[in-house]
C-alpha cells in the first residue's frame, strides 16, 4: 500500500517523445519499502519521485478493500 508518494516535476515532459523511466528500491525497513524513481526525455530530467510503500499480507489487504467499498483481486 502507498504510504507516501512525492513527485517533483523538474521540467516539462514533451509529447510524442521516447521517455526513460527508472526506479529502484532504496531500502526495506520492516514493512516499509522506500523507493526512488526518475523520468527522462533524452538527457533532460523531467520528474523525480520518492515513495514509501507498506507491505501488507494479501488477506489483510482484501479485508481493508472490502471494508472501504473496493473489490480486491482474488
């Protein structure tokens, strides 16, 4: 589940241009997974992102989804 997601737009992202998206896990601390990512148009940085994601076992995720009105995948 997404804990936080921060996106910093560094420059305009052009249309009809090949883009390079890169991301990786920076660290795992218990159930917290810290990630970073970038989006480039050629050599130009367009976007940087940082996120913290929380590992949740499937059964608990399904219960949370049902509680909040969503249909969880089987």
